[in-house]
């Protein structure tokens, strides 16, 4: 041990002597590479040129103008992330506000589109073949709330963040027979009576939606069943209030969120209505960074109002690119065609432990609804959707052009199929002058000898194709959704294939 010590001291002495001979610097072969601003990319005395502006630095410090501009850009960036992450929540909030403006403000006030949903209702991609019924529960005001669901309905219930709570109908606990559902508010610790399908909600607002099916191509039966619905607080169970049903057909009900400052204003209102902990700590940080915080009024200065409105517009532009030009191959149903679908994510949009924010925005910018019955492969029950924004050549669908969709025979849908056209601007039914911008099994289109059907999309009707034509509007982009109700195996194994839309010359 002593010899090792002496040896170590000798080596150290030799090293120090060599270091002194080099003027206090390590020998050349032991010197590290020079440390410089260029090596690290540090900002010194220079102007940093970025895609969002040029920013001057002196001695490593930003000038006052540079600091102000950079911090504004940071807030701008965070506003965009807030838009993308909170789009599902704001969509539900705006549906509620649209219903309230129509007069449905209480839980027992329920809207039924008795003559189906038409283009006067602005709503993200509803269909024109089933009867819609929708309303909101207010668990903060009413406490535990009972919903007596009618039989033979297909529907679901979501919380205020557009998260799935429970199915109604064949895929729900009532199995299509109807039944009593009891919805409990956040943090409820009271007694829970027996005899109910009990559903706990983490938010006070709950959206309740059902669809009914036509019989003999009429809506009367579905409307009659839907009007058996009862909604009341558990405290009123012995004397429930009378239901107030309102017909939404032909009414200008606007439920679609805006892409300006009002997006953030709506979000701020929602944040202050619901428990703070429904948002993750990171979500709350990003919202706080743009002035949205639980328990505080949202009152941005004029400068920030302009910044946030610009951010909403930019985020909406990005959302349109993310939805209408999705770069993810996994969003395409076929390997060699343009038809798209939810893709390889579950209804929670959590994959490999990560929330797929962009994929969720890809879906929720053009539609709403979070339901395993809509997203999973349920053979013979539920529904499934394909949509496209482009023709076979990869060009976006435009209203001034003429197109044809050839639908092969034996569509794999036990109940019915439909193709319905939406306005790319509002993502609602295209306002084209027709009662309903759709062709379906119910509209009895003309069939080809082999059982296939050709559907035409154009400003002017092709001669003799009145039953197979959906009118488009020059200057308006449009897109179709093809629906399969009670889908069958040939859809999923792709032995039946929906061809691309062809532009006609």
C-alpha cells in the first residue's frame, strides 16, 4: 500500500511539473476542445433570425424588444397547444350553449330532431337517417340524476371533456331494453339506492344523446319511443317533473365552436364551472400561461386579446391541415385508397401510454362523440364510419367540380348504409338547397343491374340521376361520410371495398 502511495505522488508531481512547463495549461494532447459560443450554439452579440421574427442579443442578453417579442411568441405557442388539447371540451361546451339559446336549459328539456337533422342545425357531422335526441344533465344544480332510457335506442353519455361515460342501448348495460341510469356528481359520497345502472361522473355537466331508427322509412315510431324518456333528480323520484320535448328539425341551432378569441372565453367559463382537478397539472399550467385559471376571471388585456385571437386562427389552420391532410398513414382505412377512419387508436386516444393529441384533434375537428361502439369493430351492432376529403387523384373535393362514387353491391351493413355530404368550412351538413344532402338505403337510389349504386356529386344534376345526386356548391369544399349501421365482417376484412371518388371531366 505504501509503495502505491509513493507511486501516486510521483505521478502527480510529474503531471504538475509538465503543467507548469506549459504555462499552467494541460499538455496539448490532454487539452479539451475549445469551448466557444459556436460550439454550443449560445446566443451572443447577434440577431437571431426565426420564422416568427428577428431578435437581437447583446452579450448573451435579449434586448427589451427581443424579450417582449419572444415571450409573446411563447404565449402564442402555448395558446395553440391549449386549443389542440382542449378542443373536445370546448366542443361540448358550445353544444350546451347552443341548446340553451334554443331554450333547452334544464335537464328535463330535451331536443328531438323529429323530422331528422337538416342543414339548418349547425352540428359537427350528424347523420340524416336516424332520429337524434340530445340534452344535458346538470349534476351541480340537480345532484344525483336519473335517466329512464327508452328501449331500442342507440346512444351514449359523455362528460364535459367529451370523455365516454356509458353506452345506451345494445352495447350498454340495458342491452337495448332500456332502463334506469343514475348519474352521480363528482365527489358524491351519499347513499346509492339499488335498481339503477350507476354511473359516476368526474364533471358536473353531462351530455346525453340517443338515436332512434326509422320504421317503414318514417320517424314516428322512433320519436314515440324517445318521448318515453324521463330525466329527473333523484330527490324528485317520487314526483318527477314533466318532460319538455323540443323539436330541433328545421331550426337554426348553432352548436359549433368558433376559431377566434371566443374559443378561449368558452374554455375559461368551462374551467370555472367544473372541478379544477379534471385537468392534468400540465394542462392547467398551459391554460394559466394564457390567463385561464380556476377561480379567476379571464380578462386578457387588449394586446393579449389580439394575440389569443390570432393564436386561435393559427391553431384552426393547423387543425384543418391535421384533419384534412393527415400525414399519418394509419388514418387511412385501405392501403391504397383515400378513405379515412379513426385509425389505430382506442376510443381513449391513449396509445403506448401516450395521449395522441394530434390524432384526437384529427377526429374532433370534424366530429364529436367518444364511444367504443363508434370506434371499435362491433360486428352486427353499432355503427362504423369512413370519410374522405380527396378524390382518387389526391385532390381536395371542391363544389364546382363533378364527381362519382361507385358503391359496390352488398354493402356490409345489416341495418342500413348512407353517404352524407358536409361543408368543409363548418363541418356541418352542406347547405345546398336539398332537404337532406344524402343518399342512403332509405332514399331508394337507382341501382345498377349488378346491385351496385352510383352516387353523383356536382352543382348540376346529371340527367336522370335525381335519386342518386347530391348537389354541391361552387366555391365550397365538401366531404362525405359513409356510414355502416350494424357493420358486417366484409367491411373489416376488406373483402368488400369502397372505391375512391372519381372526378368527372
